C-alpha cells in the first residue's frame, strides 16, 4: 500500500540527525496530531503524518555567546524552506511516490508563518492540518523542541502510528 513507512523515515540517518536536532518528541507528537486531524478532515493520514514527523527538520540552532537565542531564531528563521528541501530529498531517496513527496514537502514549507513576510497565504487542507498539528504541540519560547524521548520509546511510537495509518487506509479502501 505505502511506498515508504514512517519507520523507514525514522530510522534513516539523515532523519535521525535532523529530528534529534529539532526535537524528536515534538516531531512524533505532531505526526500523531496530523494523523488524527487528517482523519477528521478526510485527508490522507499517511502524507499528513509524514509531513508532521518531518515538519521541523530544517531547523538551525541559533546561539549567541554559547546560549540558545530564541529572539535571534525568530528574527532569522527559514526552517520551513530548508526542511521542505531536506524532506523532499530524503523521501525521494527512500522511494516515496514523487507526487506524495512534493505534497509532503509543500505541507512542511507552509506549516508556519514564521518566515513569511505576511500571513495571508491560503493553504491547502493538508497544509492547514500540518500547521494545526504543530500548533497543538507548541510551548512558549520554543520549549517543545527540548522535550526528550528515548530511542526505543520513539521507535515504538512510530511503529504504532504506522499500524494506525495502515488500519485507516484499509478501512478507507473497504468503504
């Protein structure tokens, strides 16, 4: 059914590098939120969960004098641009359908207004779902990026979400 599973993405070294940098617990939480919102709005839960998982893989760590500077980050952030590019390249390498890879990448690109000169963009339903999923897990001052989860628990959560997606897709095919 699916060309690429979340577990394929999660265990890839490139994904591990960037998911750990931007907050693995947050990425998994957003993937789950995106899955549930996708079901609520009749959107493909597979592409929503993938976009949710990868949405912050473009983060750069903004430090000043050896300390995280949230204001510097907010002022100079373009993580959705870099994240969309990284996600697209990773998904294509893993064998994702190119149309799905592009759709997921665009959802990552538009998951936040933080880098846009204005916030008047009109999002597709998928892009809106990924934005809402991210907002559901946000904490003030970017603290959601620093929550911790150990690797075995993270992997188990990803495998469970893969199972939920497979079940939802079977349900949709049979109806």
